[in-house]
């Protein structure tokens, strides 16, 4: 049976870092809708061009564009054993479409819980690799070599949507559109919460424990 993990959390909660780690540890595919959009942007595809204005403004890309891209991605062979969703679903219609698509496949929603004040502080030092999307923090997880990604050696820059004026908008969008998704999983009794203020290693242990408990239930 495939394992589908839905990693939830506000922008800056550490979803990307933890999803990559969990996927590697469990032999699952890491599916980040934000990264898929950025890949489309880099390749200059029509989808990338359409998505860009929304992303740069800190808004959500319309559901129909996200769903088509996501469902095409999870149909690929590397997702057959399961996958870790990072940044999806972000709206109630996306959650509903995912539920319909998964049918009886068991999905485990895990929330990385971080207070807004900590998120804002984290964005200050966040830099991302232009080649592979890996994230570093200049204070909390600095690269070994200045300006270069530890994973692939690519150039580290601040993402345009990590600029302070866009971060506020992204946090508002999260509260308005994505927090209801979290509450829905919670009301279904499915949600697992992990304290996201701890170190990346401790958060990873929390996620592993939460997944283990959900699988044993
Ligand atoms: P992320 O890397 O997950 O922070 O995503 C970066 C940006 O991509 C977001 O601010 C949105 O503009 C867009 N995006 C990513 N995932 C979604 C989604 N599931 N629904 C709508 N827009 C998304």
C-alpha cells in the first residue's frame, strides 16, 4: 500500500527541508508544488509564465492550474510506492480534489506548527538554491561555502517571494485559505502536530514518530 504524507505548515515552517529528508529516508518521492512551479519558470513553460504573477505577489496560483500539474506529477512511476506532499493542498477545493483522487489510499496529514513571530524571523536569513531548490538559513543552517548550495554547489539567492513585503501577504493567504484545510483534517481526527520551533533534527524525529504512530493506528 502506498504511503502518502501531507506535510502542512505556514510558509517558512520548514516543509521543504523536512519533506526532502523524509522522502529520502523512506524512499518516497518528494512532490513540492512550489518547486514544480519554479521549475516551470526556469524552463519558461506557459504554465510557468502563468504562475509567475501570482507567485511574485505572494498569492496562490489558481486551483485548476495546480491540480493539473500535481496529478500529472503523482502519476509518474516514482510516486507508485508513495510520496510526500509539500505545499499541497493549500485550499479546501484542493484538499477535496486530493481526497477524491486518493480514494481508499491512506494519507497522513502532519502539521509543522510554528508561531508567526518565529516565521517572520526565519525569513530574514533564508536563501534558496537556484539550481536544486535546497534551502539554507544564513544563521541557523549556513552553507559550508558562502553563497553556494551544500547539496549541489548551485548559487544561493533570496527567492523573490521571500522579500519582507511579500512574506506578510503569504502569511495572510495561509491564514485565510490554508488554515481551514488544517482545521478540516483536525476535525476529521486525522491531523498529527509536530512542534516546528525545535531544531531541524528534532522536528524530523517528531515527524518520523508522528508517521509511525499513524501507520500503527
Ligand atoms: P512554496 O515553495 O510552497 O512556498 O510555493 C511558492 C508559491 O507557489 C506560493 O506562494 C504560490 O504562489 C505557489 N504555490 C505553490 N503551491 C501551491 C498550491 N498548492 N496552490 C496554489 N499556489 C501554490
